[in-house]
């Protein structure tokens, strides 16, 4: 962290050049500089239009995540979780095929693990604990330039970090050498501070016959990647960029809103649709800072009201919100009748809603609709827990078991359309621009409109109704493609739907 912003920018451009990505400092839209948010930040060197490329960033390393409950993946192709078998060489990691066993990045980690000694005879099962620790082993393959880049990145010290190295020592007889251990501990601390959750899901296998499907967020992350330039972006609860990954793991960062020259380029370290208390708690727990951005300081979050609760005063239709969101113990008050409740009461109510949601099957539309009906007196339509359920409903209608497009009743189809429009409006309140969530919601709205159009054609509705619906279906898929088109985890039929819709509208 001691290098100057100029030196770090030069090092990052060398990292890009080594990966074959040209980035001329004279024409590049980004630079590094001291940030008022703390430390270094990425800044726009000129005006950047919404949707414009800010930068591409190849990863230093990509590998399995360390969480105990993360879905397992093949260490060769990163597919899974089905069909995994232990590497025949006895390293204890899972693969799905002979070519994956011979993948260069796996051969390196396989050789390292076996050189440290694997206890017992050849194994007939792979070790889930070793899979959690595979990524820091991969870091040992980094070259001198890559190691310099990693060393210039922020790291999170503390005993809770680098537990992966302890796992490696536990599951090998000799363990890594002192230099290997020190570097892997540094890599773990850097990854804990900077790694992005990502997924490499080959499009041909992204939806499997078993019914495993992507969530509305696009995919269930099962990998982590270290992207050094992207890691320089500071957090904003409503960021001005979105990021996606191509099939080579390269991160593509684009502006979601116009970014004037000199403005800091930001990313979000939390969910866009969480309320302020949840975001600030998550950031304090995982990133070790308390956010004080304009959105966090605004009790109404620009009108999104994601943390709002229903007022309990009889006959009052108002919502209660935390008066001073930057103070966790601040009282909550009703916007209409002025009723006050303690900060502890507000936090407890939100936590209780979250626990109740935890027992709901978020693939069962009936259960989710029942949850919304049963708690409407406590949680308003904008509450983050309610919004989460609505996102799951959008995903379920048209995609879930017994809820395919042809299975949906007219009422369910209209319900999905209404939910898409409501959630899109919520993004407008947040000023989220062309964010990834908007692209996914536009895709779902397009699918809904196309099903409505199909039914109206069959029922011989008026020509005006059909033309209006077809025009909106085309505009929604066009914008969805603009946002999601280069994302490897975008809906599989995105481009096909665009072509079909264009042809139908000719």
C-alpha cells in the first residue's frame, strides 16, 4: 500500500499489457488518485457516457471459493457440482474429466499438494476442505510481475483471515515451506479484502436437466477472482459502474450512468437492493468500515424506502424509518403520525422478517405469495425482505416447476409483469442507471410481454394492443442485450430472443 498512485497505475497497466490488453495512459478513461473515500481510487480522466467501457481487467487468479457451504466445482473447468471425481494422481481435489485433470493450472496445484505429502494410500474420494484451500495454492504459480501487483493491493490482517493455509497444513503431512506459507497467507489476506465472487458457467451447461437454474442475479457464484484494477474501485451503495465476465474470466467494467471527468469510479461491495442498516452491517463485518455515503445518510434512500417498516398505529398508513441512519442506535419514526420506536425495536423487526424468510422455499411461488400476504401489516411493499421475495417470484413465474410460460394463468402472467415494472421503478428511485439488475428485469419483462403477445394473437385482440405490446417487447430486449450482451452468465436465450423479436416486428 506504500506505492504512489502513479506507480501503482503503471504496475496495473503492465499487468494489462502482459494479458494482451492495450491501455494507453494518454487515451485511457481511468487513472488512480487519492480518494476522499479513503486510500486510493479510480477516477475518470474524461467524461464517460452511460454504457461506455471503462476498463477490462484480467484476473491474477481465479479459483474455488473458501466458504464451507459454497457449491463444489471441478478444479479444471470450474463446472459442477455434478459428476465430480477425485483426481487420479491423489492430490485430493475434484475433477470432472481426464482433460480437466491435465489442465495446466490444476497440474501446478496438484504437484504442489502431492509434494507436501498427502496422508494414506490413493484416495477414492476428494476432500472438500482441500477444495476450499485450492485458490491460495494457485497463487504460488504467479510470476514476478503478478506477485508485485498482488503485493501492492490492500490486505485484511487478523486471525480470522488465511485459515485456508491452516487447512492445507492439516491435510498434508509435510505442509508448505516457510516462504510458500508466508506468500499464501498474504494472498489470502489480499483476497479477503479484494476478491470478487464470480462464476464460470459454460453456456451449454448453465441450465441442467436436474432443474438447477440461475437466480435472478444471473448465477450462483461459486468462484472467486482477484482483479487488481477493479479492486482499486472504492465502494458506493449506488455505484456508477457495472461489471460482467467474459468466457475467459476477464472482467468488463462499464458505466451505468454518465461519469463526468474527475469523478471517482465506484463499485458496490453489497447488494444494491439491501436497506441501509443491512448494507452498513455487512460492510462493517466484511470490509471493516462504516459507509457514510449520501444514500446511507438519507432515511428514505431517494424514495426507495428499502429499510421501511409499517407503522403500528391503528389506521395509520405511514411507514417508519430510522431518523439518523448513520447512527445504529437512532430512533425510528413514522413519516405520517410521528410514532417513535427505538432503534433496537426496528432492528429486531427487520431481523425477524429475515428469519421468517429463511424458512420460505424461494422456488415455491405459493409459499412466497403467502409470505407477502401474511406480513403486509409489518413490511411495506418497498421493504428489502419483501423486495427479495418479489425478485424470487419474478424468477419463479415462467421458470419454476409447474410454472413454465404455458403453465402460467393470466393472473400469474399479469402478476409477473407488475412485479417487473415495480422493481424497475425501484431502480429508478435508486438512480442505478444501466445496472445489471435492470438488464435482468428487462429480460424477464420481455419474456412476459412475448407470452402475452402470443396469447393475444391467439385470442384475436385488437391490432393496436398487439402492436403496442410488440413494440415494448422489442425495446425491452434491445436494452437488456445492451446491458447483458457480453456477460457469460446472461440468460442463455438472450440473443435468440432479440433476433426473433426483431424478425416479428419487421
